[in-house]
C-alpha cells in the first residue's frame, strides 16, 4: 500500500508509537536542543528508526504531481508499507522476537463488541450522527467533520470542508470508532524560529469523547508512561468496549470545540 505524504518526526509521535515498539518512518525531524528534540529522542529511546535521510530511493521517493497539482516539497514524500517492512526486516526488526515468538503473543488488545450492539452500558450516551472537530479556532482547513452512515455502522470523514479520500482508491475515509482525546498544548520554547515546535501532554490522563454506532459518551484516556499502552475508560472507570472495525484517535488541544 502506498502511504504519504511522509513528514518529519515529532516528539509526541514517539510517545504514541512507544506503546507498540513500532517501526517509525519519517523524513528528518525536530532537532533543536530541548523537549521537542525528536531526532535526539529517537536515539535515546532506541526507536526502530526508518528515517528517509538514511534510506533514500527507491524505498522513499518524491511525487510533486500526485494530487494533480503542485504542492509544497514537505508534502511530496511517499513510500509503501511493503518497502518499509523490507527495510525493517533487513535491520532485524521482524514480527518475531529472538525466540521466534510473534509480537502479538504478549499484546493485550482493547475490548471489542459486535458492531450492531449499542453502547448499552453507557448511561450518559447521546445521539451523535454528526461530529464537528475544530482543532484550532479560525483555522477551518484543520476542521474535521464526521457523518454517521448506518449502512456500514461507520462515520465518514470530511476535512477542510471536503470529503477526505484515500488517494489509492478514491474512497472516503471511514471509522467505526472515533476517540477525541484532549491534551495540553504548549510551545517548546527551544529557540526555533517562530517558536513553532509544539508539545502535547501525552502522559497522564485527560478527558475523552467516544463515538460509535451513532452515539457519544464521555470518559477519559490514561497513559502512565511513554511505553505503557493507553487505556480508555468511561465515567465509571470501566474500560471502553469498541465496535469491531477501525478506530480513529484524534488528539486536540484542551478547550478545543467539539460539537455533535
């Protein structure tokens, strides 16, 4: 599967992928001394690193016209999952450990339920056939809208006022479960021009909205450490059971506007 555009590394992505000891494909990244130094943290955390700078063509390539129009250079790097897995395998990062055991042996999945089953255990659920997520006020190009489709039991994604399409097949992106998790946003203050390197409070806990089967209920996310798996619970503290299918997790700054 072709994937892209592949962008630069950021520190909060390292916290999220740390849950899975995942391979991380990126093109360079933030490296100013300070809390946003993603490239330094990749070395420190011993991340399974697939930096385009050290791999190059043909695993990675640029396509300036894939969208049918010119775009900025940072939006033009692509790869495929097959090519990335091949590089990972050459570097000794396979799906099995040194004893031949697959990684999934020790993996504890989230809870799931049948897709047609409503969130009956959630007493504070409300109808949510349409979701509007404003990441930053006044920046409508970042705004996301989800529309529930009962025929598939999933939400269809719009971004910036238009259907968000998979360029491989021209199909609109969908998700059976949507999690909007609120995390503190701050500037890194690392001396980078414009102070544009951002930090998010990825460790700890915070408010979360859960959407599935055309319904919404509140709860929270809990992540005890960089490498611990995020846990999602309802207001009573019970682990959330997800509808079977895709899960889309969106982090937004605390105070972001989410309508449903």
